[in-house]
């Protein structure tokens, strides 16, 4: 089988389904063989299908077409049928896991009906689609989301009760989909929910990680990574063994003379790995639209077991090719501390991009439109730099396979892609070494050099006297070794570049992409402030609060128009309303306290102030500032008299999040938190005045328990380092207040909810570089005295072996304090004292919480998607009739 475009298609049989033009898991109808064409099925082609099917066949099909359940009896019928026939269980051995499986399968069947219809409807409409490429989709549990979105959770609750089960116990049996880690993946998941809810034709594309990032265990105060076996039973995915693509790596490029003496390039040789599609339905809220998330799994192209090698005793090598291929989709973010890890990450990115582009191009070609129409039918959004190779891959397909001229192809490419930037930190901007790319993707490196040459020639024509600009904006960094700057490639290859908060977008215009603003003009760069879906992060995570709000607003319309929350503010002084509000918050805190007790053995007081910081562990997010502040609080309480302690507001400091396996400093922060907790939680002098908790294996499902229980949440990144943040939005929407820096979306949240309803501290972004410079080159750095006292306690062994924390302390004291922990420490501590005082006045505190929730209408992911659709994608919704 010849290589056709760096990808090789497994030829379908003549009885193969119409593919995903009709439905992601197969069509509702099959075109008669005599009507098939070699070119596939275009939209006009499909419209003639029904009339070409004999009437008896059509009538029989329609008679038996599956319809979704709507009543309790119909739900029970479907669930019991699946338990007895699909799972081969009975009344006598049906446990909670079997009840979950039967329930999930019943809801899955219901979704499939709308799923197929959605794909048919979108194909018939033949309009522009959005393809969202993200290396992470942190979806969380699917069953509860499906129940709520189709409006049948109460039906399921009553039906399960009849069958002898509590719906909460059934829902808890589901594994979180291990397709992401932090805010990047959760944002992508919110966007998929909004795209379906707002009826936009859209697909997500990612990898089907067999083990996710990892399952985190805390053992003796240390993070330990173990595989996350989330795919043991996953009723929400559909293998598409008829949708496979063979992806090429390594090899060489052969140049030859084509027609009219034109030089052509052919990528040859190397290694082939097969991509297999798996589809998951993404239902919209109270709409018939159910979009698709397509995940790619890797396997050996031959798919064969080497029987001869096995018989000769070469047991490991007999499955070597298969194991090497399958590692590509095994783990999210494989450790890249070693060169082999770097190669695997780059392999992952190209594998996913190439398979997704093949799929998108194949679908477009079935429409039989001219290539010039491609950007009118396809919008591809790059969620960060991870999918940037899709730009190069599409250019390669157009010039090497479809024989378009370079300029024509490049115009198509740049009009197709949009790029969302998520960081301004230079060390976080993705780069790949030229030697690595030369070895793994030789043709792509050639195209990158050609893109760069054309771009630099354009720059030189525009700025003929600025030679230094050429090196500053070049895609190729002239280092040792040379590096490919992926953010620059993404910027050059896209028609729009957006940041994800106003401060972040301003910073990318004035820092990392300043030269590109000069080259392209300001219109290429825009802002779309992040948002969250209120369906998941209010209605699902906090159903009692959602119900209370609905009772005052006259219904649940606010879940699709979050701006309606502004009507809630009139109840901020309503005593009865505030009492109900407090009761709901307390119940949520009791639930979290029970989870903490069950998982850590530590008893916490729900009446205490719950202070929460849960997110990916990273120095710029400054969990170290938080725990150093906790130590300061502990030392202060220890120095107090019993009478003084009686005046204090009790506090529970709660941490959660994963550190990357190779990020040693982040792991040290986790160990310090756990070590402090071990001392504080067993200090009888302290009692309930302070508890320190680390919740292991933080994920979406745990976030749904944690977020509604927050009194104050911490979003304390060094100013200018957090692109946006979305957990800040979730906490406020659930009736908690924020302590934070003037960074990311904190600024816009402050603007919306008012400065009196947020606790801000620390230096501003415009001062950060001057402070860093002074730390390194000046004599102005003086360690904050309170922080010095904290370090003295750590180094004296108060929290265990001090040597384990030397590097963490030294990074602040001796090595420049890059993240300005000392500079912000005094302000942080004083602001925490303001929090303590404010919390004592519960009447005023609750009023602040209600006001904050009422002003959160701007932070809906529905608003984000509308802005993307209008400003970047130029796509229209397709409302079901």
C-alpha cells in the first residue's frame, strides 16, 4: 500500500458505512451499491439517498428505528435489559457498578439517536464546521452530565430507587475520563458543552490516553504516580475500526521532477503507526444537538503478532512493534526529562494532528468543492501550541498530495487556523530541536524552513533596515542546537491569535508577540476571556444552590443566559434568602468534610473558614506562598495565649493538584504541605483553629465536591504569569470569595463583582520585571522578616528533615526569588488577616457572596463561544427543526 500523504488509508470494502457524514458511529441508512461512486458521498449526493431506497425497506427501517426513553418505566426497562443481556447479570448479582453500567448504557443509547441525527443534519446543511484541537479534554464524569443535559435525572433517580439504588452511589461508580490535567483541558471541555448547547456544528479532536496523566497517591507525604485505569469499562466511547489512518514517522524526502518540470517532494520509508478513531457523544443542554469528540488510539500498523519470533524464543521482540506503537497514546505528557521522552511527545503531537487533518480533509473532499472553499467550510482552532504541526501538515497535504501551488496552499492554511495562546512565560513557550524534527519528521522540517524563509522575506521587505528583527521573529532559533519556535509558527500560520484574559492578551501584544503586532498590525491579535459552563459548574456541582437561584429567578433560564443572574442581587439583603444560602453552603462543607475524613482520616470542622487552593502544582501558581503563609499562621497561633486564641476564626487550609512527574520542585511543595499538615493536625494546642489538608488525585469529580464548599479560594499567581484561570470563576459562581493577585481573569472578575467583594494583594504585572532585575543585579533584596521566621522554623526541623526543603527555601532566599514570594508575603499575610475579620461578620460575608454570584454573568463559556464564532471562526449555529 503506497504512502499517500504521510498517512495511509485502509481501503474500505464496498459495503462500508457512509462514515461520519451521517453519524459518528455509522449511518441511519446505507446507500444501495448500484448508487455508490468512487469519490464518496457529498451533501447533494446524500440528499438523494432516501428516494433511492425501496419504500418497503424504508418503511421497515422507520418502523423499528430506536426512540429514546422519556418515562420512568421506559428507563427501568432499558436499564434492566442492559443489565440482564449486555452485562449478563440478574436481580441477584446486580451491584452498584452493574447499576451504573446499565444506567449509562440506557442513556448512551438515548444519546446515539440524537447523535446520528445531528451528524446527518449538519451534513445536509453543508455549512462551516469548527474543529477544536486540544491535547487535553478534561471531561469529568459523563453520566451525570448526560442526565442533566437531556433533562431526565429525576426520571433516573426515581427509576433507580425502584430498582434498589441511590442515584448518588450509582454516579460515583464512574471513572473520570483521564484526558487532561488542568485548566487547558477543562476549558476545552466547557467549550464542547457550549458548542453543542448553542447548536454549532463542531468536533473535538484529541488522543485517547490509555492511562491519562497518572493517578496520584500521597504516600508518606510524597506524590507517587500510578497508572489511571479509567478505560476498564467506558460505555461512552465507540470504536470506529472503519476509520483508521496510517501515520508515517522517520524516513527521508525524495525530490523529483514532476509535470511541467516542477520539483516535487515525496516522503518515503520510515515507520508506520496506525491511528484508530474512538468517538464520544457530547450532548448539548436541552437541545437535540449532540456533537462529537473523536479520540485517536495508536497501534502497530501490521496489527500482527510475530508468531515466528515467538516460536524462536524471542518473546519480547515478538510484540516489540506493537508495544512501541501503543506507547504513543499511552500517557498524557510523558516525562520529557530524557531525549526519548521528548521524541515521544513530538510523536504524540504529530500522530494526533496528522490523523485529525486526514479526517477533516477527507470529510471536505466528499463535498467535491474547490480547495479555495476549504476555509469557508472548515475552522480549526489550536488550543495552545501542542497542535501547531497541523499547520505544517495541511500545507504538506495541499502541496505534496493535492499539487496546489505554494502561495495558494498557504492562503488556504492561514485562513483556516486560529491560535489560542495560553502563556506569556518564555520558558513555557514550546520549542522542538531541529535535529529531533529532522529525524522524526524530515518533510515537515523542510516545509517549516520554507514557511520561515517566505515569512522573513516578507518581513525584510516591510522593515528593510531592521536586521535584528529577522532573528527575533524567525521560527528557527539560532541556538545550540537550533530550535523550532512553535508559538511563532502558530502565529504565522493563523489568521487570528487570541489571549484568554484582557491582561494576558495585552501582555502577549507587548511582550512575546510585540514584533508580530508590528508586522501584521493589531487586528490579527484579539482577546477572548475564558468562561465556564454553568450547567456543569453550578447546576451539576451545586444542585441545591442552582435550585434556590431558580426559585428566585422563575426558572432555570439562567443556565443558558448567565447574565440573568443579575436579578439575584435584589435578594442580597433578604434575611430568609440569606439563611437558605448559608444552609446550602454549610451542607456543602459538611459533604467535603466527610470526604476529607473518609480519605485522610482527619476530622475538620465545617463551621471553620474553608480556604482552598486546588490546581496544577507549579511555582508560578505559588502554592509555596500559600503553605508558607499557613506556617506563619501556625507560628502566630502557637505564640498566642489561650485567651487570644478564642478570638480567632478557625480555618481549614485545603490543597489539591498534581505535579508533573519530572517537576521536582513542585513535588517538594506537595511534600512541604503534607509535612506541615502532619504537624499542625496533631498539635493539641491548635485543635480546630487550623487544619492543613492535601486532597490526593484532584480531578473534575472532586472539584464538584470541593468548589461548592469554598469560603475563600486562592488564585495567587505572580502577576503577569497566569493567562486567565477558570477555577476562580467556578469558585465565585458557587458562592465563594477570592483572595488573589492582579493577574489573569482576577482583574476582570474584580471589575464585574466589585473591589469590595474580592481580596487583592501583591505587586502589579508592570513591576515584576523591575523587581526581578533588582533581585539579580541590585542590592535591594531583603527577605521579609515574617518569612524569615518561617524559614527558620523549617530549617530547624519543625516539619521534619530540613534538608528536604533546602532547595525550596534557597530558591527564594539565595536564587533570585523569581516568583516574588518574599516581595508579596507581607501583603499576602495582611490580606489574610482582612479575610479573617470579614468572615466573622457572617451577615455581610453572605451578602458579598450573593452580590458576587449575581455579577458573574460575563464568565459563561457560552459567551466565549459566541465571541469565537463571530470574531474568529465566522460560523453560524444550526438549530434543530
